[in-house]
C-alpha cells in the first residue's frame, strides 16, 4: 500500500498520522483505519404491496422486492390485528380476524449483517 502524504503550510499527513505545527511544537495524531465491510443497515424494501386473498376471512398477502444483501425480513402488522414474524421470503400472508371495513398496516424491514434496515410501510383496508 502506498502512503498518502498531504502537505500544507505547517502541517502534513499520511495514511497513519496527522501532524501539524501548533504553538511552537509538532502535534501528532495517529489514525486507526477501520475496514469498510458493507455491513451497515440495509435500505427499505421497495414495491411493498398488499392484496386481499379472502375478504370474507380477512386474509391478505403482502409482497415486496428482495433487498440485495438481506438475509431475511422482519414483518410487523398492526391496527385491527397485531403481530410480527421473521421470514426469508419476500412475501407474507396475514390470516384471519380482519373484519370487513377495518385497516391493516404492515411494516417490513430487511435483516442483514448490519442489523435491521430501514422500514417500508403499507396500509390496506378489508372491504
């Protein structure tokens, strides 16, 4: 690896140190680089939609576009029903108990090495 050196009036830096002249003396700070691993939080899933499978029984299927790098998804639903699940598929069915005319809000977050990603949310109404 080549050393990076930056020079300016009264200061210089390389890949491991920053030095500057301050009040008659050199002040040095040692840098500790951290590797970039790409393990940060994942983006929100796109294309989240919900459709009624059986309005009579309150069954709804939610789908979304897979998120690159995701190892799974955290799916939570609330309003007339409340629950949550983790899945490896880019789809989940919420079954039963959603009365006619009631709403259901579903939130999906991608899961990965960096933890839970940003949420995507959709609300649908049974009826």
